[in-house]
């Protein structure tokens, strides 16, 4: 029988562009005569059966808004097999035959389990500012977060050069250096530290700063990913102060990077993926997530989420030192 009712949820850290995807899911579904339920607070809303109807009119003027109108959460309870079994039974009883899940790798892992164990059709839309999902060049929120970080660092640069100071600026990324490396290039940083880097990052940083100084550079900006091997910008700063007596400043950009109005690219991809997710569910696809490969919209099986996470391309991280000369 044709799909009649689907649920949409956002899960994990919020990311600009999630609202664009929600709006597109709802409007494409309405266009195809399908009812949509908006599940509140990610997987927690499935557990709580908190899934009221979501209409096209409720999606008015959300395209340009950051965050997620459905709210989000990281739900530990969903790790329990018994909880997933109950959720599947509740979804069936309610007539919700398929889910669109907007989130990152944890969210897609949950979706994969729900499908494999209980046959609930699940479509994933990549939504995380970290841009660290296998099989897609882009995730919703990355472009916006990158631009936010670059804009903030441009301001810090004014002060750094006026005072001839070293600034360590921490960007998000507990397990991923994607945001850090791209930010570093876009703001002309003198160095970047990030979790996947193969080198002894602290020693490399000291050498880099020393060589900058010898070449007459009197101010520097170092971008540090939250999850770098030293444990973030505060720790790196403490070590530089105590071992070398440097007068430096640390700025942690934090959640400023996650909020704000999505860029045009995040709105466009949120819209494209939202529409495609519904079309594919209607066509009978049951367990997939969408992505972008060299500018093209692609679909991958949900199980591909377990493939290795992409790392910042080495040719990009190597550019940082070259361009700082
Ligand atoms: O996954 C996105 C992300 O912003 C990471 O970069 C960051 O480490 C994490 O979420 C922070 O999560 P929370 O807001 O729950 O502290």
C-alpha cells in the first residue's frame, strides 16, 4: 500500500539548515498527499510518542532560521534494544510507516538499528556542523559554521595584529578537524591543531611559531579544534605560557558556531535532501542516507555509516603552513 504517514525528526547537535530540510520534507510530502508527524526532541520523541501533526503552514518562515523547530536531543535510552522494540511497535500502532532522520553518525546508527531489527523504513539527511560523515562531501550546518568562525576570527585578527599578540582560537570538533582545517585556510591562520593530525602537534606548533617569529611575524592566529590531541585551546595555551612564557590570549568560539541563519548552500542542500528523502521513501527505498559527491546528490545504504569517518584532506592541512610564510 502507498505510504500514507511519515515522521520527521532532528537528532544530535542542532545545525543550521535543519529547518530547511524539515520544511522540504513536509512540503514534498503534502505535495504527494502524505501526512507528516513532527517528532519532538529526536529519538526521545519516539520513546515518548511525542509526534504531533506537522503542517505546511507550520513550516512558514523557518527556512532562514538556525536551530531546529522540532528541537533535538542525544537520547541514551534508544541504545537499549527493548526501547527500540517498543518504539517500532508504537510507530506501527500509530500508522507511521517511515521516518526521515536529520542528524549525524549517532543518529544514523540508531536509524540503521531500527530498520535492521524492526523493518521501519528510515531515510537519513546529514546534519552536523562537523562535516564528518562517510560518503558525503557536505553535511548541513558546516558551511554556516565555517563562515561564522571565519567572520569571528577576522575580528580577532584586527586585535592580534594591533597588539602583536598570539591568539589561540578554539573551534568545534570533538572528533573531527574538518571545521578547524577549513577555518584555518579561510582566515589565513598561522597554524592549525586537530584530532586526526599525525604529527606531535605541540612540537610542530612551537617550531612553526618560532619560524614565524624569525621571519618577522609578530602576531599569529592558531586555530585549535576542540578535540585536538592536547585537549583544546586552553590546554595548549597553558603549556605555551608555562614552557615559553608567551603572552597569549585564548578565545573559545563554542556554540556561537552552531547557531545563526543558514548560508544559501545549507538552505539549498537542506531543501534538496528533504525533497529527495520523501521521493525515495515513496518509491520504496527503505534504509538509506543522502549525501553530496562532487556536487551531485547521492544516496547510500544506512549501513555505510559504519565506514571510516572522513579526515581533513592532507593537502588542505599542509597549505596552512605554506600560506602562513
Ligand atoms: O556534533 C556537533 C558538535 O557541535 C561537535 O562539534 C561538538 O563537539 C559537540 O557537538 C558539542 O555538543 P554539545 O552541544 O552537546 O556539548
